[in-house]
């Protein structure tokens, strides 16, 4: 049996009406990954952001990023199904990576640089 880990990056957009429940939504997917022998390397809350185009008459959505690894490819299919069935998630994308990603994402890096510029 192969003992290889598969690395993924998941970005999902939550309906703005559910922004107050982000921690519960994030916990749901985090627990699922961990109970399926996965490891989470990075999770970031990008807060509400302007959409490039409206989706279901929405102009903003709450963005979440997660980088994780799992052993079984079947688990990713289950995650995709969960995301599809979750009524508060309006869009998602899962990208397979060759290795795990660590460190801060470019989006948060820009946000922190702007914050530093404003304090100086």
C-alpha cells in the first residue's frame, strides 16, 4: 500500500450573510480533514472581499484559504461533495500541489505591507 501524501490548496467563498459563522464553517472542514488522517499546513481568513463579477446578485463574499495534505484520494472527493452541498458556500476551488505550501499567502502579505505603510 502506498503511503504517499497528496497536497491541496482550497479556496472557498462564503455567502456574506454567513460571515458571523466563519469559525464554525472552517471548523467543519478542518475536523473532516483531520479525522481522515490529513494535516493542515495553512489556513487564512481573507475576510470579505469584492467579487470580480456578481454571483447570485452578490457583490462581496467572505474568502477562506486552506492548504492541507491527505493520504487517500477518495477523501478529496468527499470534501468536494461537502462543499457542493453546503448552502453557505457560493464558490470553491481545489488545486492539487506537488508539495505542501507554508508561509503567508500573497494576499495577506500585501495586506500586511499596506498596514505597515500606514503605521509609518
